[in-house]
């Protein structure tokens, strides 16, 4: 899937939308998806719980900041300080 952002308030954006409607209206596989007030495409509701998403985002941030722990596969419990 490809997303194209078009500002319909500009002359070029209006011309593009007019051309799009003339050539592609009703063509299978092509559709116009409306945006919300924040200029973002409306996404379907996530199948993941908000708590899980937050944990993943925090983990990504920790990795970017170098806040990671290296595990020794031969001594996993020792690497975690649980031995």
C-alpha cells in the first residue's frame, strides 16, 4: 500500500484531485482515504493492548540510548544477576 499526501487547499492539490476523480473513480484497488483533523491517515484500532505498545516503545527508546544488557548464552541467569 502506498500513501500519497495531497493538500487539497492548494491549486496543485485541487487539480490532482480533479484528475484523480476523472481517471480513477470506481477503479478497483484505488481509493481515497480521508484524513482526520491532525493530517494523519485514520488507522484501524490496534490489536495490541496499549500497555504492551508502551513497553515496546520504551524498549526501543532504551536501545537507542544504549541502555541494554548483554546476555551470556552459557550463563543467562548469571548475566541477569539472578544466580
